[in-house]
C-alpha cells in the first residue's frame, strides 16, 4: 500500500503534486488541501501587488 507523504497514512492510490517546486505523492485529501493553500497564497500575493500599485511582472 502506498503511503501519503503528508499524513503518513496508507491509501489506495496517491497523486503526484508539485509543492514548492518539488513533487510529492499525496492522498486526495492532502492534495486538495495543498491546492487550496496554493490558491490562497496566490490570491494574497495578488492583493499585495494591487495595494502597492505594482504594474509589472514578478
């Protein structure tokens, strides 16, 4: 049985997800959580750019 890299539980199948430039094998629940965190981080970064009036690219 494969083991999730995040929660360390045995699962039926794992998904390969890129986290901070590295591939990790995560269960579906952990993969969803990582995706949500990435979306929130991107939205907050965009909000900071808007507040600072930054018009260029990062």
